[in-house]
C-alpha cells in the first residue's frame, strides 16, 4: 500500500542541503573526548548554574513552539527549585513538558550541574512518554553513574575557546550517545521573540540515529532560542521567556495583565490588544475574493481527504454560482456562497453554505453559514448556523497581509459560535498536490470549547490543511493539459459495473471486470510519478482498490458495493485535473443517482435520504450548466426523490432515481 507523508521544508534548510550536497558545507564529526567519572568529584561543582549561555535559575520558564508533520508542538521548560543527587553532585532539576496539538506526549526531568570553571554538565534524565493521555514508557531515561552511564558537557564556560571541537553531551552506551560540535560563538539570530548577537551555534548528532541531526542556537542571558532539525526542517523557536524572581514584567506578561474578555468566551483566548480585526470594513467590490491565502473566487472546487475516527473522511469546497445580499449595521453587502460538504466512510456527514466577502484592502470577512449535520441521512441539527446582522457581526476570516502573532476571530458570537485564530508561522514551504508550494501560513485556532486545532493556508488553494485532512486536488490550479488517460476511464467504468453487479452476486462477471481494472490500475501507476503527482489522491485510490479486491475475493456483496463506490469516487477525483469541473460533477450526479437506485432496492431508507441530499447539493453547483428544460425536469425528480425518501416510499424513490439517470444520459458521457 502506498504511503504519503506531507513534509514541511524551509528555504534555509533547502539552501543548507544544497551546500551539503555540493561540498560547500560539511560537518566533520571529530572523535569526541569521552568524559571519565574519575575526573569528576562533587567538590568540583557549585550549587548554581549561571553560565551566560545556559542559565538555569529556579523559577525561570521558557516556552518553545514548532510545526511538525504531526501537528503543532509546544515545549514548556521550567527550572525547578528542587535538586537531585547524581554521583554525589547536587544537580539542578529542569522539567521539560511537550504537547502535540495540546495533548501531553512527554514529561521529562533533566539534571544539570555547573563546575567551578563555569562548564555545565548533563547528568541524566527521567523520561515519561505518553500516548492518548496514558503513560506509555520511560524510553530515553538514563542516570550518570548508573549502569556505566557517564555525564557530558552541555555548555562550555567559554564557548568561543572551543569552536571546532566535538564533545559528548551524554554517554550511555547503546541508549544515549548525544554529541555536539561547536560551530560558532558569534552568530546573529533573529526570531519572532527578538534579535540576538554573539549567539552560540552547535551541530548536535548521535551515532545511534543517523537521522537525528540538529543545529541549536544559544543566546546569552536566555539559553536555547532556536533548534532546527536538519533532516526534516522542523524548527522550534522561543516564544516566551519568563526570568526568575523578576519584578519587571516582560512584554508578554504585560499583555497577560490586561483585562480579559467577559463571560461567554472560552479560556485561552488573546487579549483585545493583540487583535487585528477590530476595524470596520468597507466593501467596494466584495464578490471578488482574491486574497492569496483565501482566494475563494479563484478556486472552483477543492477536495480534502483524510481520516476521522479511523474511517475515510472527505470534504468538498465548491464555489456556487450565486450571491446573497446580507444586511448588517444598516448596510447591505453582497457576498459569495461557498458550498462545504463532508463525508464519513462514503456517507453524508455535514453540509454548510458559507457567505464571504472581500473588504477594500484585501481582508476576507465571514458573514455566516447555514449548517446541517446529518445522522443516517437525516438532519440531526443545525448547530453552528449563524448570519451576520441577525445573530452577530461579520468576522475577519483572513487578514490582507497576515503576520506572525496576528490574532483575529473567524466567528465571534460567544455562546453560539466562536473561533479565534493566531498566526504562528508564515512564508513556509510544504508538499502540495503537484510539488512544493511556497508562501504557506500556519495558524492555531481555539474554538468555543477551548480546544485548539492547527490549520494551514496555501496560495492558490486557501484552506490547505485542517485537523487530519490535507488538500488533495483543486481546480483550476491543478488542471492539466493532457487528455484524460484511458486507464482512468476503464477504472470508472469497471467500478460502476461491479457496483451494479454486486447485488445479484454475479461473481464471475465481477471477477472478470476486476481483472481488467487491475491491469488498468497497474498500467496507470507505472505511467505517472506517484511521488509528486496528486499523492493523496493516489493513496485514496490505492486504499479503495485494495478494499475492493479483498471484498471480491471474500465474495461479500455489501462490502463489494461499498468499495466499488469508493473506487468510483476516487477515480473521479483523479479525473478532475483532466476534465471540465461541470462535466465531473454531472458524472458524480449520475453516480449518486445510481447509488440511490440500488439503496432503494436494498431497502435502506436512511441511505436513500442521504443520497437525495447529495444529489441536491451537486445539482446546486452544476444545474446552471444544463438547458432550462432538462434542468426543470431534474429539479422536479429531485423533489420527488426527497419526498419519497422522507416517506420511506422506496418504490417511488427508485422510480425518481431511475428518471434522474434517464434525464442525465442525454447530457454527458459517464466515463
């Protein structure tokens, strides 16, 4: 089975790798001097650690943040007042707590001590690793003097005197063998938190893991300010520093002392002073939404794929051919309508119509959404629905020129809907449907329940990554000039044949069709670069095709129908770059009409109701492309299908579905 991992790449990393490959930059890993406990005695150490480049003063707190391929990771470091005896040495205890998207994944207690010369030694660590909120193991734990483990230097008293040297930071044979090479003591480094000169730079590595290679930066008076993983490009930077026993608040703590919002808001939101959305927008041309990071009117359709609760989860964002006028604060604003549809395991889960407009200057504003949440094809509730002017004010959904630290509220009706966004990093590079995309922004969002999520926005796409879903394809940005491959025609035709043949259980015909599809699938895979061309779509297709093969082998009719439908959906996604969007959506309409027909025969009224909903949604976005007479007939049959589903009249539902297919047959090919 194909696997796909979205990789985050920074420009600095790319330059570094280019230099490394070309021979312009190398790291010579000189044999380090292994520390020997015979040279270490408790009398050589002092009770404080005040090394300028690694001051570990009890009461100090540092917080770091970095975007990894698994999500937003936060590291909180606290220098504790307690001490620990290691090899007879009184060690300072540092607690490192790591969170991934707000969930605890590691809690470690490190032990450090400073000798009389000012060198800081690393004496061990007690590690607790967590998974799903439960303690998993203590991997990585070690203690100097126990089982042959030896302490190591973590920071020299005079780093400038040791530039070019390689040394052990810890040594526990086969378990902990971190080493470092001191590269410089005169770097200039700027991060969001501040600019620093005379920064110490080290190259950290270990023989136990060739992929573990990092550059670390230490600033006088603070300690570590930045870490860059040279293999993945993941960067952690200091975002907050609270020194010990200070009576002068830092800039961050001053903000925290400002009055907080009144009740009705979730905890953990930013103070008013940090927001960039406390302005009154003006709209001269609101329906042209071209903001680079949310180009609503320049993206006809965007497909995201992923998993939720272990099941395939898929979303479609489609620009509708309609506008709406919304009255608010005595004004009228014309907005665009964006259709959102979410599927879980192939069935309708949620729909929404979002209303958006672009203000003068380029910021995009959110005017509300009409939401429907479904259970078994039936609307369960409309939770999340709101409209500007009726329920509250419009809200900024994308600044004109977002910068790190910007805060804005995407929804701002406490007690009903609320989402606050903080821009974390900008101008990043990540892997997209057809190669690298630059200029990507990552944000952290807090909702009404106080929970945080991470999203990414990419030029030409808009919302690119959310929760566990990634953008898989969008048009027109991903449109190709090549003709539709014959293999993709064969895959769609074969999936439909198997879908229709599964109910009568014609396994001989199904097996023959599957054989032809297998040949087409293998031929198509060999003809494309699966690593760079729509990798998520091909992963989706591979999973669906494997499920279909297994279902046919087991001769399970229900699973065969389900998998054949999934293959058909995945194939149409793969066809999107080659065909006009209206043509693809009309083909999807025919596919769902076929499903409604078979769900009616299977006596599944809830499924038929869901099919009717999807057909109506597709028709809303493509009906305007059909001649008036045919459009009127299809609209009438959709109404009949919906009524039949509501009344659980499956015979009438089947008749309406069949009539829909007949009306559509004269309009388009079905491959």
